[in-house]
């Protein structure tokens, strides 16, 4: 199998983290044609990275679909918990990343920087970030203690989004965005302790800094 990947993408990064954590034999490489080109969209209808190419030449788009597929075909090293309730709780972290943290906080901050608008006058965006971190603090308090369970796909889905936020926040003058959110900070330390997660995060942060010219 091949993963068509861009290191700075949080969605591609979550799949790379899974591949690293499970030690999977998946080739990781850039897309075969430029992202956003007509040829890319013709070959990959959703028009986004990541894409997993299967051994028969067919393709799977969407990071969560890819992650679930990789779990299904490599059950010996599962990153999914047992039981319907634990699976639903795992899904909650992934849904928080994709439904709340990404749209409400991460992408607005990223857009301000990439659009050339700069970091001034971003009070609304920073307030939204603070609201989302408070939401995550409450969610982690509501869910079973992460330190008493194994790493799962929900953690891996959330980790790149939060890494991005922690990289962007200092650009807007918030040097320690987690200082008021002890549970989030503890979760961040805990999830980074996994070698696969740490490796994927380092790859992404290096690529993001290069993307920003740092």
C-alpha cells in the first residue's frame, strides 16, 4: 500500500502517526500529481490529501476512512478499544477535532496567516480558541481517565490538530495556550509519549515551519 501524503497536513499526519505507531508496511510519498490540479481531482475525486492506494490499485480518500481501514486489515496491533461504549468515546475525540477544534479555532488562525492578513486584530479568533480549549478540558474530564487506558485512534486523530494550535498560538501572542487547561496539557504530554505520535508530530511541525518560511 501507498499513502499519498503531505507532511504539513494534520489529516495526513494522523494517518502517518497510526502507521508509525503500528509499524505498518505502507509506503509514504507525495501525491503523484500536484495537489489541486485538474489531474489530481480526476484521479482522486475528493481532491484532498491523504489518499491510500491499495495493492489492487484502487484508492481510499479521507483520513478517518483510511484509519479505520488500516485497523480492519491489521487487527493484530489494534488501536481501537473493545466494547461499544469505549468505541463511542474514542469517536468523540475524533469528532471534537474535526467538528469543533479544526473549524472553530485551527483553520481560522491558519487562514489569517496564509492570507497575509497578519496576526493583528485576531481577538475573535483567539477567543474562539480559548472556548475550544475549554470545551476539550470539559470533554477530557467527562471521558474515562486517559492515563488508565491505551492510546487509540481518537487520540491520534486529535493530536495533529492540537499540535498545530500550539504552534500557531504564539504567533498571536499566546505563548502558553494550555496554561489554564491542566487536563489538556496532561493529555498532550501523555499522547506525545507514544513514539509513533511523537515521530508524526515532529515531521508535521518541521514541514509547517518550512511552509511558513521558518
